[in-house]
C-alpha cells in the first residue's frame, strides 16, 4: 500500500469502491481500488492503558487474547460508569511501563508518528473525550482521546493488486526453440 502511483486524479472525487487500471508500471500490471475515504485530525493527544498479550522482552505470550479483551472491556465499562478513574488504572493495571509515569500518554501524535496503526487511528479518527478498546500486536489498549487538532484532512486508502509481467510457458518454449534453431 505504500509508494503507489495513481495517474488518475479523479481518486479525490470518485466513490469508494472505484477501481483504477490496470496500469503497466515497469515489470508489473497494477490495479488499484479506492478502499476508503475519511476525515482525520492532523494530530491527536491520547492516553492509554495496555492489557498485554505478549512479553515485549521475550516475545512470548503472557495471556490469551480472549482473556485480555474481556479484561479491557470490563475496565472500559468501569471507566465509563465512573467507578474507577483512568489515572488509577494507568498506575495499577497498565503493562506499558514506558508511559505509566506520564499518565499513559506519549504526547501529541500525527500520521507519521511511530506508533502502530490501530493505536494512531484511535486518536486521529476519534473525537475529544472518546474512550475505546483497540487491539494491536501488543494486546488491548483502552485509549482515551484527550484532544485533537482543530485542523483535519482527508485520508484516502488505496488497495493494490500487482502481478509481474512474465512470459507464458508457450512463449518461453517458442523462444527456446527459436534459439536452438539459430
């Protein structure tokens, strides 16, 4: 999905689902599909509580995904019902040691910030005050959007299919036979 060249600038006005191509790009035939269009904040400030599913040092499982999801969903309910504070859970439950001392926050982020996509998307696509559970490869995050920038932009998601251009068996055999006769 990266480094795609689309010669058709109607992508900015076409409906989701529109297909472009096939295009001949170097040694490939490529087809693109406009898979999504959404308005996102230029930047967002979030905090989170991590219910991990892997040990980051050893890369070994720490708990089943189903158990982590159930825990995260239960904690989300408690937060939304104001039975426990987000700050308390960050300090006592969160398994992201890098953000606990900062209240679960790494500060402001944007599309180029080095966070995993689901984590970034929860902030950039969210609205101030939104709290949700998001799965990443690290486990389940309870993410609260503290603030978003006033400025927004449109994000276009393009899916791509590409196929190398290679001679068929018939062509290869024909060329080989011609070479033998030469």
